[in-house]
C-alpha cells in the first residue's frame, strides 16, 4: 500500500503557504454568501492554474456557491485518491473587520474560517502542486473536490461527493486535526429538524383566554427534545434556533424551532427520528408539524477505515511522528458520506489549531510544514 518517500526534503515554503492562507481568509465566505464562496473558488482555480491539472466548475443553485473539481489524470479510469475540502465558513460577513481580524501572534495565526478550514485545504493544494512540479510521484490519480455547503449539511454537494467517492480507492478529508494533531476515523451521524407550531392569536389584554399560544406549546416541545439527550448512548439534541410571535401584546399564533441531533449508529438514528416525528403539543388547539431527518450517516471506524489508518500511521512513522486517532467525534463532515459507502476514509488531515467557529479561531504556523509534508506523503505513497 505504501511506496518510498521523495528524495527532495526541502520543498515546503511555510511562509508562502501562509500568504495563500491569508488571501483565502481575507475573502469572507459564509455558506449564506454565494458570492463570497465563489470568490474563494476563483482563488482556488487560480492557484491550480500552473499545475497542469484539469479543472471543472459546476454551478449549483442561487442559494449556494459553485463546486470545483480538480483532476491530476482526468482520462484515467483507475480508482484513485479523492481529497474533500469545503470553502464555506460560519462567521458572518464583517467578522474579519470586527471581532476576528486576520493577525499573527507568535505561532498563532487568527482569522475567520482559518482553522475550519481554509488553512487545511491550502496545505492540500500545496501538496498537490508540489507533485505537479516533480516532487515525488503519485501512484494513483488524484481528484480534489471543493464544495460550498458543508457547514449546513452539504445539501447541494452531497450527490457530487458520493459520485466522486464511488470511483475512488481512498478518501482524504482536509478537516482540521484534533488536539495534538490527531486524525479522525469516526464521527457521529447528524440529524436536523424544523418544527412549527400554529396556535390561535388573540389580544393579550382583552381576550387572553381566547388565544392558544404557539410559543407556550413550543416551550414544552423544546423541553421534550432537550430531554432526548442520553450521554451514556452518545445521543445529543440541541434546539439552536427559535422564532415566533408578532407582538408582545398578542397571543402568538406561530412559533418555529430548528433542532440538531447527533447519534452513534443507524439504529439510534431510526429510534430518534421516530421520537421526533411523534412529538405532539399538550394543547389540542395547537397544530404541530415536524420536518427533517438524518442528513449525515454515522462514520464508523471499521476494518475498511482501519486498514487506511494503519497505512497512514506507517507513513507518519517514516516521517518521524506517531499518528493517533481521536475517539468518535460529535461533529459531522463530508467524510461521513464516503465512509458509509465502504470507501476507506481518513479525516482530520488539516493543520493544528483551535477555536473553530468562534471569535478566537486560530491555526499554529508551526504545523503548516509537517502537515503539508504528511499530506504530500499520503498523496504519493498510497497505492
């Protein structure tokens, strides 16, 4: 499964890679901004311009940005390596010039989306381009996919991800590393639900008794959903968004919530989906609708995944470090889709850092060189 390391040991310029990262971070690209996402993709396309790769760009929907696919050997029918990256981030536009400006403080480099995951796919691009420049030889064709919607469950890119994975031998996911540079070999499955309550409005002062509050009914439902959490089974629920009402002096007719579900296995998913669908308000005059389900299946550390991890660990050992994996993590990612297909998938291959999705998000500059080297070795040694 593995081949010799490249003889050239001085092909990584961390300062140059950081300049690329800076350019990417300074283009704000929350999922909700297709224009921002597409500007990042413009830069991605430009970065591959001198690599000799074949670049395809696909439009999705007006609500989302494009998908970019880069192939090293487009005519090859041999199953190869698929590298998955997303360019959308979570920080709202304005964060860069407000709560989280791009800056370097010693080894830490801060910025919105820098850890999740602009620095992470920047090192994958650098590794790919070094191979194109003659540093090492890939034994398999490489496809890199850059998607616009991972942070919201990949609604428009999932089909493309699965189609590319079906022709791949291995999948490498450039999500951030975990503490101490650990990789990810298992993730929980993710469910999302939209729940709407409809009651009866009335004047809160003169006809209070005639109203049926959607918000009050939903408050009971929220308590029920939060009660679904079972830490012993690895099941968590969270009501993260809520809206409703028309005025403080009106018994509210409408209320809507959005809820998140994390589960470890498909049996638990079926059970929890049934519990969500069975939700009912205690007030018979309030109508409740529930929509949603599982949008990412669980990614399990099975024998298929373990064979790839063992091969990657040997490569890491040859590079001088011990590769470790974290236990099943609660965050979902695009590797969930490929792992459940039975494609050997290794996740968490980006740089080191912390604070993803916060106003203290940062990467460690010192991790750029070793993580780029590791990505390059995976691309050239997996066979």
